[in-house]
């Protein structure tokens, strides 16, 4: 026997009221966060990752932080390889707010829901979170509708992504922790210097074009800090000495006289110890052709 047609759990007016109450609750008890959509640059279809991802936009929206007694996850792990912070958090956002504030025609985002791999910046903790999973069926059809998304996130580990959103709180991650090269120029160039944030190019003798972003330019000693650089042949190259560097915005042109990398070592690293003397020979037995294999 079919259910009674005189009673319905999908009354539109009640659904709208319930959704408005949810939105108001999020505005009262939630936190203002920034949502950073990920732009996939060159996806590795085998490993399913994109090391060269970029984040060029950010949108402010209120979300409810479900964790009340501290972040989830394994917390701080102290291992022989250092300290690992494996915090996790769960954010709740209203679908109507998402559609109005982020997934709108005026924004540079076309997805209809939050997307795995995107970032959330929580100003309260000054941390970036990466979305691992988007749960779209909680609460489970209480009024035959789904008013919220639940975003399960983990602490974001920066690995060279390009972050340019014009908000210094998280744009500084790129300049503070990104791998960089130092280029010393023969002069301040044809137009007197480069603009921080602009892209510059250098063409090698074989025609390979290297492109990077200016993180810092020093007028006093004509030194450029270059980040997010890569060549069009897909291989890793450092900038070379004796070739021109051209700015895309400033249109400045100058020539490199010296190139160095930034290699920051902690006091606990033993790279130099293994690299000098007979340290490697005493640490590994190279009498076998395969020192990592089984004893023959």
C-alpha cells in the first residue's frame, strides 16, 4: 500500500526555511575562511597528481568548524625523520551560500560543488587545509533535501605550487618556503629593474625556454630571486649564465652573470658528513654489486 498523499516531507517552503536557518547558524557560529580553487597545470595521469598546481583565486565564505575539542588526525608525530604534523579538520558549508558566493557566473570557477584538492585557509589557526573528501549526504535527507556540504580536510603540505591570490597571508608561503634560484645580473636592465610577481623568460642556446616568477628583486646588487621556474621541454634546468632574462610585465631586459640555488640545511642534517671522506664507504658496503640486495 502506498503512503498517504496528504502528508509530504518535501514541502518547498519548509525546505527553504530549514536551509535559511542552517545558513543563519553558520553565520553565527561559523568562521570566515578563504576558499582557494586548484588549477591543474600538468596532471600525471599515472599517479593522479599535479605537482605544478596553481592557486590564483580566493573567495571568502563562512564555514562551521566541526572540531570543538581540537583538530582530528594523528596530531604531532616525532619520528627519526623529524616532526610531522598530521592534523585533520572538518568544515561544513551551506549549499546555497556556496552557489551564491563561489559557484557563480562572476567567479573564475565552474564546478558545482567543493572539489577535492582545493584549499581552505582558516584565519583562526593561520593554516591551509587541503580537501580530501566532500560528503554531500549529511545530514541525510531530513526534509528530502541536502542543505550542506561536509568537507573533510588535512593540513596542506606545500610542495612548490604557485600561489598568487593577492592576499599576503597565504601568498607568502610561496616566497618563504618555495625552492628558488638566485640570479645576479650585470645591471638593472634596459628599464631599471623587474616587478615582483611578474614572469620572466630565458632562452637557452638550444632554444629551450625557461619561465619563472620573480619573488624578489634587489636594486642595490641586481639580484633576482626566481621561484616556480620550469622549462618547456619538461626537464629540470637552472637558469644559465650569459643569457638574457626578459620580463613579461616590465619588459626589462638584462643578462645573468651568476646563478646559485637556495639550499637550506638544518643543524641535524648529515649530508656533508656522508659526502666527505670515506663516510659513505663506512656506512654502506659496496663490496657487493648491489649493496641493498640480499647477501649472495
